[in-house]
C-alpha cells in the first residue's frame, strides 16, 4: 500500500494517486492515516497505563495529546515510536505496522523524547552529523543547523547549551532525516516564556512544511495555538478528540465570570441566575453561564446586598438577599465585586470538565 | 551499508568523546604513567640491584676472572669475604646469596683438574629477587663454561632463560595490561550504563539503528581508545623511561586485542546487572582493583598463595599480563602465548555473547 507523503513530495505526486480509492481508514484528504492505533493496551503490573486506546491522525496536522501526569501520554507515544511493545492492539504509522517493521517506520519518523539525552562530550555539529549518519537519507547538516538557528553554537558542547537551545537541537535532531511524521514529547516543559515562544515558532515552521506533528503538553494555551486537533487522554483512555473550538463548544460552553468572594454573597444563590451551569467557589468565585449578560447584571446590581455601602449593612443584608432594597443605597459606586474577569471557555476548562482534575495535579 | 555508516559514525563519536573525557584519561593513561614514574624513582632506572658475597677458596686468576665477570653485570654488587663473614651477611639479609668457589676451580677451568661446582647458598629462598640472582649467576657461569669448558657448573642452576629485565621493562607490559583492564571495563561498560540511564540509548533506539550496531560501536570505539592510550604509554615508556621490548611488536597485537575484548565483555556483564551508573562503578571497582593486584601486574603471580594463584589464573588479566610479559620481556614467539590468547578469546566470546543476549535499551 503506497502512502502519499505529506511533505513537499505531495505536490509532485500524480493526482491519480490521491483520487484512487483507499481502504476503509481514510483521512479527510483521501490519504491513509499517518497514525492508526486500534485497541492499544499496555500494562505495568496490575496498572493499565494505556487501556484500549484507539485513534487515528491524518496527514499534515498538528495533533496534541494533553493529559495529567501518568495519564499514559508518553507510554502511548513510545509505543507508536516503536520504543515499547504493547500488550495488545495494533499500531500503523504511515501505513506500516510498527510492531512488525519498526526499522521501516523509524526511517520515516522524527522523535524528540521528553528527557533530552545526547552522548557526552559531543558538540552540536557533531551531534547533528551523528544522527544524520543513522538514517538512510538525511538532510545536509549545515542546513539543519541554520534552520534551527544553532549556527553560533555549532562548535559548543551540547551540555553547555541553554534549555531553549538544547530543545532546539533536540527538535533539529528529530528532523534531520526529513521525516513525514514528527513526535514532540513536552517540547516546552521547563522553558522560560521567551524560549517557549521560540519553540512555538519552530513548531509552526514544521507545520508549514506540511509535516504531521504529534506533540504532548501540559500547557493548554500551547495546544490551542498550535494544534489542529487535540486528544485528551485520561487514565489510559482518550476521553475527547476534536479541534480546539469544537472541544470548547462541546465540553466548556458558555462564559465564565470570575471574581473575588465578597462577604454577604452566597455563591450557592448564584445557581438560580439565568443560564448558570456551574459555580465554583474557593476564595474566588467562578460562574459558568450561557447568559453572561444577565449574570453580570445581577452581580453588579447596586441594590444587591453585597453592593450596599457599609460593612454593617452588608452583613445585615445577608438574609435579605434578593429583597426589595429600595432606590438610594449603594452610593459607593461600582459595588463590592472586585477582580472581575469574564472569559470564554478554554481547553483548560475542557480538560477540567472531562477529567475532573487539574492538569498539573 | 547504511548500518556500517551508522556504526562508523557512532564509533568515531565514541573515540572522540573518550579522548575528550579527561577524568577518565587521568584514571587510565595518567595513572599508568604515574605508576611508571613511581617505579622509575624507586629503582632509578638502573634495573635490579642485588648484593652477593663470594667466598673464594681458590685464589687462582681463573677464579678472579669469574668474580669479575659477575661484578660486571649491571645491578650486581659483589664482595669477596671470609666464609664466616659471608654467611653472617646472608643471615642478617644484607646479601641475597653467597657464592662459594671451590678449591680446584682454576684447575678445572684450565682443564687441568676434575670438574667443579660453584656453590650458591640462599637464605629461605623463593623470592623474586633470589630467582633473578640465580639467573644472573647461572648466565655468567654458563658464559664462563661456554668457553669450551664443561668443567665448571653451578650447584643449583635454575633454568629460566630470562633477559636482564629491568623494573621498567617489567612495568611497561604491566601498565599495558592495566590500561586494557581499566579502559575496557570503565570506558565501555560504564559508558554504556551511563548512556542507558541518561536515556541516550533510548534516543538511539528511536532511530533505525540496531542494538547490534550500538554495541559494536561501543566495543570498537572502546578498543580504539585503548589502542591510542597504549601507543602513548609505550612511547613514554620507551623514550622517557628507557624501557625495552625484547620481543616482536606485532605479537603484542593479539593479546592487546583479545585482552581488551575480554574486559569489554566483562564490562558488559557488569552493565547488564547494574541499574545505575553508581552501582556499575562500584562493581567495576570491585572487579578491577583485585584483578590488578592478583594478576602479576606488580609482582609475579608465583609469589602469591596457591589459592589466590588459582583464582588469578582463571581471570583473563593474568593471561593478558603473562602474554605481554612473555613477548616484551622474554622475546617469546606466538606459540608461547597461544594458550593465553585462547583463554582470552574464550572469555571475550562468552561475555560478549551473554551481554548481547542481556542487552537492554532502558
């Protein structure tokens, strides 16, 4: 079974090829999936790190797999990369069975592992040369060094690089064989904001060359910015897989209004407001609603007991919440609601609503 | 073909990294040179120094010539004394042997009397020094008798044909064996464990390179590092310390290669049972240090207790050391070191086979 490579070669491929009927698993663009995983299981003792995972990834997209620590992200990646053997299930990468022909697959994929590891006493250029020699075909070493902006550091020992430079080298090594499919395992973990932005640019560059990138991350803003599709993995299973907007529309609809908890305001009472779906109070109050205007109106209502001037009044007013109030009160203007924040749903909300726990837990 | 390219690139990287690893170099080549300096200072490069007393019961010119021949051997100091004085010296260990020249020695040498025996008396005996002294005397005596004169023999001739080996001549092959031992175990084995615990092996595994290629590159890279160090060591030994090789240089290759292979193999065994580089280091030290002292590097194996000798003779360092000393000190041919090479080859094959079978990427 031939596979149309997603790289530049695609434009040279005869159109016929893409028009040809393909077997059952087909991507939107009529190609076989870059990755096709069916019923993957990996156990460590009694614990199933990966528990019946099935999904497929189409060509040319950035695909991200957030999940809490220990959710099975890295294990899944390592099985797909041919680094681990699953207890059950099948894995096809670029149309080839990874378990049966790992070397064939490895020629065509690029891998950046979570822990960056290079041989000791090796300089940057030497590291690129070494990895280039491990593949049947590789890109020119200088070109790779330039592309990742490592020219100045080409003669530096790899253990003298900064975190960001090391990560760029690590990604450069993953691309030295001009792979069709690139795996990046937490490429920005532990980097400062500047270096992270830099890596984002690098990843966007890879994406522009129409290579499929699979990356794992703890950072939801990273997923939203870089990824076409996001899979959320929890306890060894994929609990959601879709584009970020659709994930948000489905799992974190509505608008969230956050503010500092005010004396005299009973968060539970907010549930009665229009469109409210969720109220969380832990120092800050977080109200998720489909009618943000109505909720905001109620919160900022100068007649609401928490907005009345004077501490004594406010405390006294607790029992009278929602009462008639009367016109002239609340001369303080703006009321007592502080640190007000109104935002739409994010992938972080999706994650929380799907797994019931925080990502960095 | 592509796997050969991968192998070559990895082996080159291995050698380059090893040469850059100064700490490890100090531990192997540096320490070997230091041992040679210490030996050089202790013995002043003058070779073995031994003292004899001679009791001359035959005051003929022939007897005088014989004593003169003995004195002319470098490192020998010889004094003619009375019988009582000479044996007193022997008793308080100020000489290692007393030679007694019998009456009629001159006549026998001149072919005018019955053959005579030179008596050699030692206290206790069995030390390396007395063995060397016996050989010296035997050589001189044989040389004397060699002038067509079977009339003179030595009372207790020891028949070991040995060159006049200086301490430096002895220590050079020992230090070659030392480098083989420490580099083989440390560079290769600990290098491999470190690659495993730091996930370098896992990173290689994500490429198409095979486990066999990784292992082969580690072995060959390690062996090349050993060879480079030996070249430097031999150059220093010969040009700085004046050590001599009495044998064929090419004959050093089999014991060096096979010795290295067997220690790389032992190193791999250590690798396969060590989870961390700390435990690998500890195990490597437990193997290398006793081996260093048990295997004839600093003193001959024959001076060790029998049980220890038996253990030493099972382990490959004794065989490597024996082969290197035989070639460099005794000028032995290949037939003399064949057994040594076979034993080392067996060690190498078994250990490397076990190591490949037990190889773990992570």
